[in-house]
C-alpha cells in the first residue's frame, strides 16, 4: 500500500526502520489498549510485515509525516481471524500525533485501499471498550458499531464499515 496526502504518507517499512516500529511500543500510553507483547514478539511482527509485502495485499505499513518524514505510527489491513472473509483494519499513532485528525485520514485511506483490493469483503475494526477516541474516529469514518466481541477473555467494541454511504 502506498498513500499520500498533504499530512501523511503510508508506505511499506524498510528493514532499517525496525527501531521506529519498536520505539512506538515503548510508550505505555500508546500500548494502554493493546494486549501485552514482548519486544521479541514486536520484532517478529515487524519481520512478518516485511515478508507480507511480497505475499499479497495485507500487511502493516508505516505512517510518516508528509512535511518532515517524521514517524507517525503504523496501520494494518489483514484477514479478520473471527471471520476470515472480512478485512480488519487498525492503526497505532505516536502520542504526539493524537487528536490531530490523522486517525480519520488513516481510516479513510485504509478503507479506500481495502475496497480497491476486494470490494466484496466487509471491513471491520475492533477497539478496547475504553478507547473512546478510536471509536469516534471509526464512527466518523463511516463505521457502525455492532454488538461487542469477546476475544480471549476481553470484550472489545466491534465496528463494521457501511458501504451504503
């Protein structure tokens, strides 16, 4: 995936950017709503992203500031493990980029990308129940909240993109 507007660039990571990826997860405010992963698991996640670029349309991508190339965060599109016929999107932003409307831009870019790869697949997203900011972004981006999802003893807010907009 490659996407660019005046604010952000979404692109494939390079192998040299592992440190950016790992540093994002060192901030406890950033990881507050995520399941725990060890540094080694994050490294494996990054390496899988690099290999996924060769495999097909889904992976994790880096988000960069279009003005100064600063690292903003990561986003993803993948087969949703609860319903593999659906595509799950998500993003994680560095704390200094919260509240600037970037999440909405990323959601819209990911939805556009997913629709361009297979418009028949439903697009879904999940958030921690307490992650109100991300839930507002999803609603603003055309998602509708569904019945909550139970996953590994966690209850998650579950959203489905409405294609009838």
